[in-house]
């Protein structure tokens, strides 16, 4: 999995700063060294979430990905204990 450059705390802080409206999104993104497209993706995904809610969402997404993979393996008759992925 790709290493994330920004933690949940940093993302939520950036979203809250933008919500205050003291600076434009472009200025905030420039200071944080992130892309405005990333900002709007985070905003669509997190919205008004707190740090704990964002962590929980990320945890649920990982669990969902794991379960979908397991269901896919069962659907094709792959034994998940003997499957190496190669």
C-alpha cells in the first residue's frame, strides 16, 4: 500500500482551516504543499469529520477491501490459506 504523505490530523486541520474562510483553498494548499485536487478529494470524503471519525472511516475501508478480496477468492474457488498471490 502506498505511504500517505499526510496524516488524518493534518488533513482534518487543513479542512477546518479552509472552512474558517480566512485564506483561500489555493493558499492553504500551497502552504501545506498539497495539490488542490487532493484537498477536494479529502473534502468530499471526510467533510466535517473529526480526526477519530476519519480514522474509523479509513479502518472500515481497509476492512471492506479485505472482505471483498476474501469473497472474490471464495467465488473463484481459491483456498485463501494456500494462495500466495503470485
